[in-house]
C-alpha cells in the first residue's frame, strides 16, 4: 500500500456516522508526512425542503435557518478537529451538493485519498448511496469507502 500525503475525510456530523470513519482516517494519516483534512457539506435549505424548486430564492426565515445550520456544522467540526489534533485550517465546511463539494475540494487540496462512508447496506457496490456513486468515478485519487 502506498503512503498517502493528504487524506480528505468527508463526513456527515452524526456521531454514529463519523466515528469509524474518523478512526480509520486518523490511522491512515499517522505518518508525519501525511495531512488529514475533514469536510462536511451542508445542503442548501431550499434544496432540502423543496428539492431545489425555490431556485435559491429563500425568505428571511429560511436564510436564518441556513446560517444556523452552517454555524452548528462549523462548531461541531471545530470540536472534532480539536479533539483529534487536526489543525483548524484543515477543517472545511461548505454549502452545496455533497458530491460536487467533495470532488471540488479534493482537487483544490490535491488530496491522494478520500475517505467516505456508505450507509450499512450489505448489498454489492451498485447499491451504495448516491453520494458514493457520485464521487467514485469522478475523483482523481484513491477512494476508501467504509461501510457504516
């Protein structure tokens, strides 16, 4: 197995979801030469509630809800990063479509491994979630998918 220089861990922020992923990414990044960055993508509120039909036109209450979701995600990421000695500049919280944001950040950071989770579906690869299907063939680096 080759030695990785920069690993991107893509997580959602539910504890049961990121625990095993974080542990594996930390284990893989033990080398002094390896950097570990973490990413959480907040889905746009309009997309979440009406599947994007608002086309970005959010009222004030939805904008506040969006800002609160981003703020809470950043706080949780900061807590995870601090607990695991991950520098603040390697913590990324973006707004958008998960697949696109993982691909975009992996290229920007020039990572050589993306670690992500697939919901505990014991079915073959063709039945993994949409995020995994969306990134697996589009990334220019290795991908480690961990069943949760």
